C-alpha cells in the first residue's frame, strides 16, 4: 500500500470513529474522564472486525500496537 493510500485509509478510520457518539459511555475517576477499554475496543470491532492488536517490546519497553 502506498503512503498516499495509507494516509487515506487512516483518515477514513479517523473520520468513522471520531463520528461515534461516546458521551453516554464516559466514565469518571477523580478528575479524569475516560472510556473503558472494553467498550472502545468493541466499538472499533463493530466498524472494523478485521482489526487486531498486539503487545511487543519496543526499545526495551512493552508497547501496544494496532494492526
């Protein structure tokens, strides 16, 4: 996939997911607001069922990657 096609694909994913109304799923802890990982991942999978994630070592530290 060319750089231009990757950029377009990333923009399409961003546009799709940023349009999701998350307001009813915001949780609070202290003065922080967040979405539960389970809810966010489930929503992503509704739109992109082929999505995957993995944990890998990156420069000696654990890191999370979406594929």
